[in-house]
């Protein structure tokens, strides 16, 4: 399904910002020009020094020091382990809004070849691993730091208060730990003396540099982690009839559960995906093991579909295991609900997005089966989550590495668009809220 570009006339008809808001944003242009090189420098530094989930100590320290240097009214550290929350009170009365960036890297060996490539290593679930910002979180942090500086310099023109949320562990906390947006919400990041009415988040994406992709309603999928443990009876590989082969059962299960979205669910109404990404069992070729462990992910866009899929999956796995004389344990753990963009808030903010990116760079996009724990913020307050294109348009789309690839690298030229989007949301929200 091709994406459609939003015409300027459609945006103008949707909503017109007040002249005062427009004048205030016009005064920001010299500051954007001044700050761009610093944002790029921050991004290169973060990219070269990535940190894994719940271990973002260096990143958090730089972020906190930056906000303190700008004279923020409050800076909290250690939120949800390593998160940082800053509060900037504007010079004019108005509502509270929040801006969010995630800080963690991934256990990926970088292969981009850029001068600021990561050589960092860390510990992931007990293993020594390479670490890379393979999903653009380095850009997210740098852009929000840039937005913090722009707004601090222009706080006299700011109507209301901005809460800056630098979040750890968006990629998921280490085994046995809590973390991410869910933990930040539980620890009261949306509560207290400054309760935000709305929140905005951005994510680097392999679209054309500087494009901003949005979608009203469900944008990114709900994600559940899947673990299937199959227990059989160990025996010699030459005599499978003397045992119960869990590898044979696992193969049947991996094949059969693909029939759930394709044969049991109406995916024209609501898409769904089941993926098995890991299968482990056995130690050598002539021994049938007694156990196989399978892990994967489930993606859905509808609560009812999600429940139906879970029920059918459990039923099929149990039945296949029993039919072969094995037993199976199914563990489903939710990562994040559907990322839902508030339709009315989006409608009112379209002129701001057009100002930030340009009329010709706004894209009304399709649903994305990827997931984001930003959805936990959206469960509490209206929110917008947007995709920022970070690839040179001259690079064919088929040649653009996806997020989580060891070759994923964002174009520095996209960063200022992200800064403008964050700042524009903060500057304009008071006007749209009053409409």
C-alpha cells in the first residue's frame, strides 16, 4: 500500500495556528541554525559510546549535566534505573507537555564503517557482546538534547511547561529486571507536580531524510514475547522409537502455528504475525535430547485478536505435544500494547509537523508491525509517535538497512528536522489545546 503525501492545502484546512504561535516559532530559526552542529556532535558521541538497556550510565550523565547547564527547574536521575527527567517551566502560563527519547543500544556488532562507529562491548544476559546504536536511539537522545537547548534559550516565549523524558531500556530490560516506559510510568513520570496533558516521541526510520511519517489511531503493533518449552524423552539417535523426540515436535509446532494468522484470523481486518526466532535443543547429532526451547514474538493490532491468537496458539501447541507423547509449556509475556496516535491531537498538530519538516515531507503512513513501549505513555495521556526518515533519498529503498541491522546508520541531515518537530510540538501545544 503506497504512502500518500499530505498536501499543504489539506493541512491548512485542518487547522490554522495563531499568528502569535507562528511569530514565536519564526524567532527560533537562528537558534536552529546555531544548534545543528552541536546536535550532530552529540549524536556521533552517543553512537560511538552505546550502552545496553538499564546500563545507560554515561548517556544519562551527559543528559542530566546538559539540562542542569541550561538552568532547568528540576532534573531527576535514576528514574527506572537510569532514566532522566527534566522540567523546563516556560515564561508564560500554559499546559504541561512531555517529550520523550529512548537511550539504549543493542547487542549488535557494528559494520557501518563510519568514523564514529562503536567498538563498545557490554554484558547481555550473562554474555559478553558488542554494542551498537542499531536503531537510532543515539539520534533520539541528541535531538531531544537539542530541543532542550532551543526551548531553554526561548523559555520566555514558551507557554506552559515541558517535561523531558530520557528513557532507558526501550529495547527491553535484561532478563530478571524491570525497565523501560512501563517502569517509568509506574514510578510516576507522568504524575507529580507537573502532570503532562500530551506527549510526543520520534523514531529514526529508513525513510527519506527529513520525512515525517504519521498515522492516526493504531500505528505500531502490540508485541508479546513467546517461549515454548517442549519436554520429551532422551534416547539414541538410531532408535527414536525408544524415546520422544522434542525436536520433531518443535518442527511441527513451528510449522503449525504459522497457520493461526493465515488460516484462523481475518488479517484483512487486523494484521497479526507469529515468528519463531530461536530454537535450541540437543548437544550432538546422534542423541535425541529431552528438551527443546523455542522463543519468538507475536504482533497484533486488536485486543480481541490478540486474545484469540493466544488461545489458539496454546491449544495447538498443547495438542501437538500430547499427540507425540511430549509435554509443552507456553509462556507469553507482553512487551507493549499497540502504539495509538490520538486522532484529534494529530489533526491539530499537522500544521506544526508541516512547519517542522515541510509540506512535501509529511507522509500519512501504513501500519507497522514493529512495536514501541512508548505505547505505555499513550495509555495514560494523548500522544503522538512519529517516524523520522534518516536515509539519503538517492539510496534505493531496497538497499537501506533496516533498524537493528549492523549496517543501520542515520543521515545527520535528518536530525534538525527531529529537533524542529520536538520544539514545534512544545511551542504550539498551548494554542491547539485551547482550540
